[in-house]
């Protein structure tokens, strides 16, 4: 496809119906602007990574689109609303409604209070369905909606309005509330309207933000946005409004249930101490008084649905399974809560607002299925073409020349094995943060672009002479979304700094690697942090934060309490809970005069919540798995809110004509690590083959006696027997830097709009001496320790000298690379290995092999296994295996091997090494790899302690099998046994599982020597 260049994607005014759009061809987006509005279709377009050709980069920009399917019902409704709007319009509605419509669309409205077209259209659609459709022969619309609701939400009448993130859904809620209230007050007997409202949000952040819908709130939207004409402003105060989060709809435990356990509750036929549904409704809706047939407004309503049993069982594992289970539970609580409200009070109508009203994976529906009760649609591409939101810009090319995707588009699969897992390491991550090289490169590259944004903002701030404008100018924000508390702490420490303990027991703060986000000042923590660490999910639920997270964030919490006392001398900071304080900081990021005004970076555990409305977000990095494209869009949505709303006049060329429009200038958000893309499909669909039902493979609590633990290594080292270090540089000592693994140049592109180049040029400014000192430090810390992990610091001067020589003599740079790339942790580790091997090669005397443990999760265990599989399985014996099943790649030998181990009296416990995380690092053709042996067995061999026997069943000889076996036998086993802290280990290769019993017994009898 030819190169597509779209200089400015904004081709419509935000205040009028979209009149033109970019045409999509079979190949994707084009730069051709065609007149007319884009029809509502079932797709989300995104920049596609440019495929790489052998030997050179392709500089053609390609664009893709998902399976396109027209939303026929939405387009039919849209057409009828347009016909009504351009025809009888206010003559077909009540006088009150007519008055509101005229006020909202009056040409003389204050320019700062004009509504976006998408806001007006959403309310007009609700009005049409309620007041007009029945009069114009379109009663079929309501009948269709009731049919769909009967199938999905029995007893509830839901209408969904789909609006892109940042397009002003809260304003639409205020307009809906005003329309209903004023009509009900005008005609109390009119059953179409209501003046009592229950507004439900997915969390506390949005609940607090939606207080602007309370007519009595000082910041209410009715005044701020001039929703009501002068004579009606007092009337809105008569509405009864309750704003809550869906967690409040969950029945609570009443007093006295503390000593009643699960078994007793089952004997009692349920939980007599749980709040009854009616009592829950009275608690939540108390402020509505005796109102009946209320109106419900669901914000971010994609969290509220009833799942179903899927036609084919979905295979979700690990974090995806847990995330799906949490979503299902949240949806159940939300929907059953509304059903209880319907039963107790009656619900006239439910208005759902969401940017992504789709079913997600785990719901039982195909991922991305649109809620059938959606009646209006203003999509992300519509919002971009109208300039209402920022344009997300993702990597489309880099100079690594590897794979189909740019490295930083989706880094999770590259880094996940080298990051700490939740639950494996009981202790919080501490010490120097060591990131996988891809993650460190992504942070440095994205930060380099952020710094340019920040310097531009800084210049604008310094030039601004107006104090009022300066007060409203807050810095751009960089957000990182992580998967668990340990990973977030690791990233947070890398960014902000970490505490190093000195010999005398005191500590010093080591600065973070990203200067603008650094929280260190003069060796201590700054009293005004630039970066915060938050757990979004826990803050949103309103529950207390976990103990481990409080330990991680305790310093930040105390610092913000001190700042709170300073800002508000008359208030008691101790009366605030830690959750209240962190929530206040997070919710006020980018808000002038608030606790969070100067925050430049937010590191988040879990998803940053919807409704987090900081409009200063310019950069997003995902450090987690994204199982669904809709999750990608929701995370990217945190960066879509515009920073400025000043308009400009611009000319758009369309079909040979020049059109003058009032538009917003384009703004961009830079996104790494979020694989936000849809893949087009070609050809006709075929009937899918039935998927076999999955088997859940997991550790069973009642088999904990069969638990097997193992050390997790990242390499091996030799104990140097001499104090004089002399290097011997050979061909093996050389290291060539290339852009194959770390992009030095990344091209990011939006769906439509200007592309941008990110580089690592900031690293070039490092002095050579800084890099050499780092390499010497890394070499010393990795290879020069005693068995108690104490550093042999007296070797440091010699290591510095050797590192300097190696840096000058052995490093070569290819392409766009430069020696300062060795400053990145991954490259520094490779260099340290080369330096140490040059020392080992020239050192006389006996050298003792020792292990190099992974910096996190040093000990693995069978207790963390839990996944689904459709492969063949063998059910294990309860007294021999901690794991419920052995997973087989074939129909025979794995099962036979398991049976042999279970039948042998010498075997106390065993496990098949599937999703266990037990690997043996080895090198093949100069490339570092990880080998996964087949089994571990704990064997009685006549010694006081059990022998840990690694069993490899060899079938067809493969090229790298010999290297794997040799490394396991000659490096891994001796290194671990020499350490002495992980019991005894041995390695055995078995060629015939049917003769395994004899082979194992012969191996033990011969003193762990294999026989031929």
C-alpha cells in the first residue's frame, strides 16, 4: 500500500454534526476525505505496525481495520433522529423539552459553554425514543429494545449511549437529569418521566467526580454548563439524587456475624446475618425518600451485564482468568443490585453511558460484542476527526529488525519472565531495581520524548505573565500501568530512587534514573514528590488497602500527610485514612491548588480507573498483560482527554471544495506497551472446530506435604582463588552493540495524524567514565560475593581498571548504536559477564562454581501452579504430587513417566515441570536461552535428606539437547550443590520411560553416575 500521510486528522467542527470523514479502503485508511458522516460500524481502527523486509526497513505506513459490520439498529435510529431534528423537532415534544433544546442549541450561547454535537445527539436520541417515536410510527424501536432487554436484563429497560472517552458523558448525564426532572415537575402524572435518580459508578473516583450532578453541589454542572435557563435553575433543586458506586449494592454483613463460619452458615440454610435485598435498597436509596419508579444512570456501564455460559469453553489462565472472574463478580453485584432496586422501588428506565459498551472475554459472549441496547454511537475515530480527544500514537516501526511488531508496541511477552511475580516472593521488592532491558529501554525512550514535552511546557510557563493563567498551568503527566505490587515497586524505585543500607545501618537515598520523576533530593526523600505509587483497584473499591501495598507506599503516604497539614492548617490529617489521602492525590493530579498539582508521573498497580479525568496525561506505558483489545482502549482512554479547548479556524479540502471550519488543534498521547490494534481478516468464515473442554491444573491445598521448591538461577560464576585479578581478552570477550534488541529509534503513529520519532539520544550525553563505573559496579555486585552474599568490595579498584580496558578494546558499535547503551541494565549485565569471563580465563588455581540467583523470586514452588489446558492430562496420586494433573504433549510417555514415579517407593513426591517456572539457563551459539526439564522428583537415596532429582526424558535427538543436558549436569547441579542452601540435586537423562524405574535405581546405586 502506498504511504499515507495525514498531516492533521481534525476535519470536523466539534460543535456540528460530522460532515466528512477519511475513507477506509479494503487495505485500510486513506488520506481521501469524503463528504457525509461515517456510518456506525462495528470496528476500531488503529495504526498497524509496518512489516519489516529482509535487510532494510519499510517506511510505508499501513493501516488496518477490524471486521467491519454495520450497526444497523443504531444507524436506523440515527437517521430517524436526524429527520426529526431537521423537521418538526420541538413541535413533537413537551413545551419543557422544547425549551431545553432551544436553550442548549441557541447560537448566542457563551462560547465557553457550548455543547459538543455528540452530547446534543446523545440527549436527542433519548428524547426521541421517549417522546417522539411513538407519535411517528417508530414504536418498533422501543419494542426491539424491550425484546433485547428481556433476553439480557429481564425486568429492566436499559438504553445505552456510546460516547468516546473525553467526549463529555457527565454533561450528558446532567442534561438527562434536567430533562426528566423539569418534565416531571411540570406534569407529575406523566409516567414517562421521573424526578428521583440513582447514579451508579464503577468506583469511588467516579462517584466523587459525579457529585457535580447533585443540584446542591457548589461545583454543580447545571450552573457551570448553563444547562438550565434562568427561570428554571431553582426547579432542579427539587430533584432527589443519590450518587453511589456499585460496591454499595452488595449486601453487607450485619453485626454479630463475626463468629459464624462458612459451615455454620450452610447449616443455617444461608447467612442470616447478611443484609436482605430490601434492606440494601433502603440503605443505598435512603435519600430518595418514598419515591417510586426512579431513573437510573450507569456510568461506565460496560461493567454491568449478565454473563452467560459460553457455547465453547473459553481458555483463560493466570492473570486473565483472575481478571475475568473479578469482572464477572463486579457485573453480578451491579446487575443484581439494580434488580433489587427494581423489586423494591421500581425503575422507570436505565441510561447506560460508556465509551466501550461491549462484552469482554470471560462474559460468555464473543469478545467485543456490542450491547444490543446501544442506541447512539460517537466512536473514537469520530471523536478524533472532530478534534474532541487526543490522538493515541503507538509504535509502528523501529530499528530492531526483529519480529512483526515493533518492540515497544507490546513488551509484556518479552519481559514477564524477568519480573517478580505476585505471591512468589513473600518479601516486598527491595534493593537496587534491575529491570529487563526491553522495559528499561521503553522507559528511557518514552521518557526522552516526555522530557521534550516538559521543557516546552516549562518555557510556556516561564513566558506567561498572567498570574491566573499560570495558576492553571500544571505539568504533563506520564503514567505506568503495572500488573502487581512487586512490579510496580520495582518500576517505581527505578524511576524515583531507592534506599541503600550502609555498613553502619544507616540508609542513603540513591536517585532515580529519570530526573524529572526523581523523588530524591540531597540524599534524602523530597518533601514534594514528583511521582506517586497507587493501587487503582483497591482505591476504587473503597476497601482498605492491602498490608503489603501500605508498606510499599508508607513513605509517600506520610509525606502527603505532612503536605496536607501544611496546606490546610486547620484540618486534622490524622483523621484521613491512607486510602482517602492517596485517592485525593491521584484524583487531583494536574489540578491547580490541589495536593496532586505537581505530580508528573503515576505508577499504578492494576488499571488506572475510568473516570480518572486528568487531562494533562501525555505518555502511557503498559507493564502488564492485555488480554482484550477493549482493555487496551480503556487504558489508552486515560490519556485521551484534551488539555486545551481553544478553537482555531482552518480550511479542509473535500472532494475538490474548500471548507472553512472552527476546530480544535490536534493533540497527541504517546503510548508504549499497550498492543492497541485490530487485525483485519480476509476470506469467508467457516464453522469453527469444537474446542475440547479444558482441564484445570492446579496446586491442591490438602497436598501441601508434596510441595517441591527449587532455586531460580540466571547464571553461574566462579569463586576466584586469588586476590590479584588479571584479564585475558579473547574473541569471546568482544561485545557488539546493535539495534537488534534495543531500538535506538522508534516511530510512533496515530490512527490518523502526524508521526513522530523517539530516540535514546539522552543516553549519548553520558560520559564514558560514568558507563565504566557502572560496568565495574555491576561486575562486582554480580560475581564478587561470598556465600552470605556480602560484597567483596576490595576488588573494586581492580575491576574498574579491567572494565576500562574492556570498554576501550572489546566494544564495537553497529548501525545507530553507541557505547552509552551499556548503561541499560540488560546490556550492562552482558558486559559484566564478558568482563568476568576474561578474568576467569587468566586466573590460575582451582575455581569453585557458584550460582547467580535471579534478583527477584529466588525460590520457586509448586504452590503457585494454576492454569487451564486442553492437552491430554493424567490425574496424579494425592500422596505423591502437589499438582492435580500431569500435562502431556503426547498420548503416552508423560503419563508413563508419572505412573513410574508414583509406583516407586523411593519417590516421596514429584512434579511435571509445566507452568512451574523452573528453568536452567544455558548458552547456544552465543545466545542465552532457558531450558525446561521434564520432571523433578524428591527421592529417598539412603541419606538423611531427600535428593532432588531432575529428570529429562529424551526422545528424538535435537541439535541443542546435548548443550541443555551438559549445562544441567555440569553447571547447574554443581553450582547449586556448592552453594549448599537448597538441599542436594542431581540430573538424570532417561531415554525410555518404560525402563525408567530400573534406570533411576541404577543411577542411585552407582552414586549418581549414569550407565550406558
